[in-house]
C-alpha cells in the first residue's frame, strides 16, 4: 500500500500527516519567545516641581537592564542623592538613598524588589502618616496592573501640590505561547474499525483457528 505525506505550515507550526497511518506530528515554532513586563525607577514627581521617572529601566524580552544616577527638581525642593535600578528576566529592583523633600521635612532610604510578581521592600526614614499641615507619607504601596504585573512603590509623599514616588519595581511571571499540541501515533487510521476479540466464557480457552479439511472450501475471508 502506498502512503501519501502532506506537509503544511500553519501559523508557525509544521504539521506532517501520514495518510493511512493516523500518525500526526506537530512541532512548535522554536523562534517564539516569552514576554516579560519588568520595570523600575528611582523617583518620579508630579505637580509644582515635576521629575520624570529617573533613573528608569524596562525590559520585555528578558534582557537585564540597569541604570544609576541622581535627580533633583528644578526648584531644588525634591532630590535623591543616588539610585540604582534593575529590571529583566521576571525581576526588578530599586535602591534609593538620600531622598529629601518639603525642605527636609521628609527624608529616607528606600529599597524595593519584585520577583515573578512577588514584591518586598524596606523603608528607613520618615514614618508613614501625616507630615506638616497637609502632607502624608505612605510606605510599600502594592498594586496589580491590567497586564498582570505587580508594582511596589517604596515611599509615596502626597501633598495638595504634588505626589512623589520613591523607589518603584514592577514585574510579572514570564508569559509565552507555551508548548504546542502534539499528536500521538495510532495503530489504526482515524475512522477505521477496531478489531473486536471473540468473547469467551470464563475459564474457556480462545477458539482455535479454522483449518481446511476434505470437503470444506478454503477460508479466504
């Protein structure tokens, strides 16, 4: 019997079917890569004395990115002495020192990290609660994002004129296409009947095969 082999490319998958064999082999696309959602920054501020997220890094392909530096608002009222940030491979972290704001009324050192969506942080400095007439300080604010990642902000200072975030790390478990479907070879082609054994009574041996005898027609079926 001759068999026909059909090979087709379907959405990045190679599919080979042996006609009459009922065997299917599906190979996943080796070029498909996992997606990461990792990011970190040292400080950001909005309001009367804004600061863009500085230093800041992000990674979506698993590559580890790092940066370091200092930052200060244009009027000098908000500043960090140094910060080191890192993101990639499902992890992110930020370490900030010498943070000061509101004329020195708020100060501290912050360290935060994120590992596959699990976050932790340490804050030393101004305790959480009210500061001044209309300011508040919060520590280790954790939020879930729409893309499934988790963010931790080490310290947040809020006033009627500004919001300041010190030390931010965002990450999530890597996501990817996952393993593709795989076929299992079968002994019979799809749709073919499966031979049914002749039933026997308990303790009774299987029926013997028929043999031609004189006067019998040969078995041809």
